[in-house]
C-alpha cells in the first residue's frame, strides 16, 4: 500500500514540475511567474512527501 502511495506522489511531483516549466515557457501567459512558483513549490512538496514515505518503508 505505501509503495503505491510513494509512487503516486512521485509521479504527481514530476507532472507538477513539468507543468510549471511548460507554463513558464509560454511567452504571453498571464501570471506565469506566479503560476510557475505555485506549481514548482507543489512539486517539491510532493517529492518531499514521497521521500518520507519511502524512508518509512525501509
């Protein structure tokens, strides 16, 4: 069960980081810096939670 949760959080972290980069690279996107910041912080938070779950498993 925990392994599936860890992998799910890791996948969401990667997708959030990719979304942040895609939004930042759009030249005419309103609030792109703010949106990038929110998504990249979310990616780091999800990555941190995935690491905590992985450490608990071992």
